[in-house]
C-alpha cells in the first residue's frame, strides 16, 4: 500500500470518526466510557504497582546490591511454626578473624567488610540523643555499601586500623546536636569516649516502608566499636560480615560457594558437620515482593479486562451502526473502483481512532491522579505504562472493528446502493 493511499485512508477515517462523535455524542461517549475506564484501571494498577516496587526497592537500598552477608538466621524461612530459631540462635557469632580471612583469600569478591551495630546515648554539651544507632565499620564499608558524604570526609585507612576516636554522623544527628553550627571538627561523646566528627552524611530522608537510613547513625572505626561493646560468642553483639560480589548471578553463586567453603574451613567444620551459618542475599527480599506485585498486576488485567470487554462491544456496536448508515456511500465508492482493502481499512482505522480517544482519556485521568499525594509513596506514570495503554487501546480497536470492517468490505456495490 502506497504512503499516499495510507494517509488518505487515515484522514478519511478520522473525519468519519469525528462525524460519528458529533452526530450522536451521548451514544458515542457512553460507548467509549468502557474503553476509557478499562484503560484507566489497567494503567492505574500498573502505575501503582511500579511505583510501589520502585519505592520499596529504594527503601531496601541500604542492604546493598550484589552483596552476600554472613548471618545466623537465613532469610525467608519465617514465619513458620517449625522454624528452628533456637538452633540458629545458638550458632556462633561472626568475628574479626573470619572477616580478615575472607578479605585476604576470597577470589570472587570485590570488597569485604565487617559491621557492628548497637545503640547508645550521644552527647554534645548539654544536648543529647537517646537510642542513636552506632555502627562500627571497616575501611572497605564504602566499597560494599554506598556512602555519600556531604560535608567533611570519609575515614582514612590509618584511622580505621588504629581505632581512632573519630566519627561520621548522619544528617539528622548533626541537626539535632549542632543546630546552629558546623558539626565537622567538633566533638561528641559516645559511651563516655570523646569523639571528633570528621564528616556528615547526605540526607536520605524517610523511606516508604520506614526502613532505617543513615540520617540517624553514627559511624565509627570497628576497632573503636569493640572497645565500647561486648562482642560475645552468643549473648554479645553479633557483627555482620558483608561481601560485595561481581555484577552477575553466576558470579554471586560462585562467591557464595567460595564463602561457604572458606567459612567451614575457618570454623573447623568437618565434611559431615552441619553448616553453622547462613549466607543471605538481600535481593531475595525484593524478589519475594516481586511475586506480590505480579499478583497485583494480574488483578489489574482482570478488573480492567471486564471494563474493556464492555467498551469493546460498545465500539463494535458503533461500527455496525456506522456501516449501516454509510451503506450507500460504500456502494458509490466501490462503483468508482474502490478496492475491498480500502473499505476495510477505512472502517478499521475509524475503530482504532475511537478506541485511542478512549484510551488517551483514561491515561490522562491516571496522569492527573498521580498529583494526589499518597504519604511517602511517590507515584509516577512511566512511558512504559503510557505505551501499554496506547497498545491495548489500539488492540481493542482492531478486535472491535475487524468484523464490521470486513462486513463493509464484502458489500456488493449494487446491493449496497439499492438497499439505501
């Protein structure tokens, strides 16, 4: 089909479609309402699902990507009445020697760190913050997790290795303790130790699901942390060992296998002994949530599908009426040499155009709804979902218009002019 004929068909289809709209506006509007509601529901559900998924994954960014952690408890086994928490609780804590062994020998890792977590009262003069998170970290922490320093600097290797009394504090901690002055270079008290602030983290803000952020944390060298807190085998603080792997599933599987072998060796486990640690990938939490989002997506298709089905029958009814009203015109076009495909595409394009009008209206409603505030949930209408609405609208137009269009194309010109 030449481009000129295609453009002519398209222009005539739009003209006839606008004529249908203006001739019986109420009937056409009610028929398009089903398509509008259906596209709106499908686009809205997928927009909310995508926004939820993005917000939740952003909230889990603090867990890191391509990271394998050594823990007592495995992810994903609870809540389960048979969950052997007592067995996991009795497992030995991670220790600094294991961290050093992994850091020196792992071949499939890009960085290894050990992190101790506790809480304490932080003081600065007469001001204090209760239950502030204190994290003891190693120099490699910045290579495993994202660290954004807004003011000041990160720790030096010498400060970490020497267990110096220096700290990197969160934005909220800085605002609370130093409301009217610069925090960098000032001293705070942690567990009775005078600690010099060397940097302030960028503000992260409150996450959608309320996961902790660095805004309320105080980072100190791990060796200084061990002086403040009891790192016991069972009842003391259990530090977390985190290993950053290469950006591929195969590389992470190889890393997990290598870590398992080395940890069994360093813990003196024999081949028949049960493993007394768990290797967890934080992405497993996001993957588990992905199943929920898939169910929500299916629900959106089902709910929107019913509305689209009703709208599709409405469009088909409009097209049958349009064919009947233009029977004489079809006969004249055929008598003047119009081919069957010309008539077919003329009505089919009209059906697609009508459905696109309904679909665009539905997408526009969703776009306006995204401006309604929903707490911490940031809702955005993505290009992918806009294209989804357009494609579904066009598909409904093709399905709804193909039968009336075929009927019009098969009309005998003599009979068509006589029936009129």
